[in-house]
C-alpha cells in the first residue's frame, strides 16, 4: 500500500499533468482556430482584402524606386558625357594657353539637345544637385576653379570625374 505522502505526491503530479495538458490544448485550439478561420469564405475575403493590396502596394513602391534610380543614373551619365565631350573637344585652346578662349568655346556647342544653351557651369550645378555629398564637393571645386582659376588648376580639377584626361 501507498503512504499518505506518496498518494499526495501522485495526486499533485496528476494535477500538474492535467494543467499542462489543458494549457497545450488551449494553444493548439487558438492556432487551429486561426487556420480554420482563414479557411472560411470570410477569412479568405479578409486575408485577400489585406494581403493582396499590401503586396501590390509594395511592388509599386519598389518599381517606382527602381525607375527613379534609373532615371537619376541616366541623367548623371548624360551630364558627365556632355561635360566630357565639351572639354575634350576644346582642350586644344587650353593647351595653347588660352584659358579665356577655352571658357568661351566650351559653352559654344552641346551634344545633347536638352543641354543646348546651358553653360558648363550650369551643367555642373545640375550635376551637384543629384550626386552624393562626397562628389558634390569635388564638382563645386571644379566649377569654382573653372570660373576663377589658372590653367593648371583647371586641368587638375577637370580630372576628378574623368572630364579631362591627358
């Protein structure tokens, strides 16, 4: 036979097991009730009314971000290309020692029609607005040297974005 203390211990173990069993069944009922709700017409309607628009919105945001990045990159490339061609086509004036003539000739033509009538300093200003902060300072220095620098400084600063190569 069992003593009273052993009976009490067994009873407490059984009570504890029952509590654990009830706790586990509550958790599984909660999980099962969520899945069973999503399996109904109302659950499908609510999940599609929330999840589908959220996925569409997320796709649209990503698509707009990618498109804006492409447009920005393309614009930066066109500005760099325009400045590079203007500098390379007129570098002979700088080689002959005519900084003033170089500054005049560099603004006399454009490669891209959308940049006609815009001086190189204007192109540099536009480029400054859309590049990173580190690049912005270099472009500003190049623009300032082009305005009031000597030939050697102009050559040096135009090399920063490969606008000029010897």
